[in-house]
């Protein structure tokens, strides 16, 4: 029951922030701010249902994977793909191993 109350509280806050961003975006004629508000309103509904949130997260993962694959078209080797993934922040650049001190 406590989780449900918390979800309703978070949902309400997302809705309020979303409405404020939509208003701000419309006044400043900034489409990105308006759309950010719309996204928060969608999240305000999704957070109330574990199943809906799960499906949305799966959809988001698929969308991200597609964007990654689309951005890698033209890469013909594994090293190029690895470098692209590092540039996109998907994976971290490997650290060089530390040299051991002579004993």
C-alpha cells in the first residue's frame, strides 16, 4: 500500500512538471520543452502500472538498440563498432593496465 501511495505522489509530480513544461514550451515556442512535458505526462500514467512501465522500458530498449544499429551502418569491423559505442557512451573506454612495481 505504501508503494502505491508513493507511485501516486510521483505520478502527480510528473503531471505537474509536465504541464509546467508544456506551458513554458508553448510560451517560448520551443518544441523540445513542450515535448519534454508531454513525455513527463506519459510517465505519470506509466508509473501507476508495473506492466505498462515494463512494456515501455522494453520499447525504449528496442528503440535505443535500433538507433545504435542505424548509427553503426557502414562499420565493417569489430574495432570500428567498439569505437563507435565508446563515442556514444554505451561502453566505457578500457583502462590501460597498471604496471606492477618491481619488488
